[in-house]
C-alpha cells in the first residue's frame, strides 16, 4: 500500500492536522515563504498531499531564478505568517543549501518526506 504524497496544483482539500493546522492547500499555493527571521525564501510552487487521505503533507518552494533546485518543505515545518505568507522553521540559508530538491515525478514518497524533514531540522555541523 502506497502512502506517499502526490503533487497538486493550487486546489486541494483541507490540510493534515499538525503544528500548522491553519494552513490550507487552497490558500497556500503561491504563498510567499519566509524564514524564521522573516526573510524571503521563495514562493510555494507545488502542494503535496498524502495519497491515502488527501491531506496536506509538504510544499515545494521556488527559491528564485539563480537557485539550482526547488526545495521540499514538510508541512510540520511551516506556520502561517500573514495573509499570503507562510514561515518555515529554518533559516533562509539552511533552506537554500540543505533542503531536499523537489522530485521530478510530482510524487513524494514517505521516506523522501522524512529525509526532507531531517535535512531541514538537523543542526548545522560546527
């Protein structure tokens, strides 16, 4: 049984209960993503839903024209910041340098989602 997350455009059903219950896939699409200090990280590009339930699992963030990839950010690392904005619980530099690249398949397996979470949550090496 597959329980991965599938990419969806800007329309979907209500989100997965987590630390960020107010985030809704219908309103998060195209939101500006800020880091923990309020600095702009990028813009939500795609929304990933849990296959079995249709609940929000993660987003991919377009990091800008000079970035070499789009970053995957799990839902539990996001929180509402203001209308049209969400905040990621990591620094902009951490997202840009260590976040997992969004998959080309438009599907995010559970182990990839866990890896994305570990990459952003891990402490920087001294």
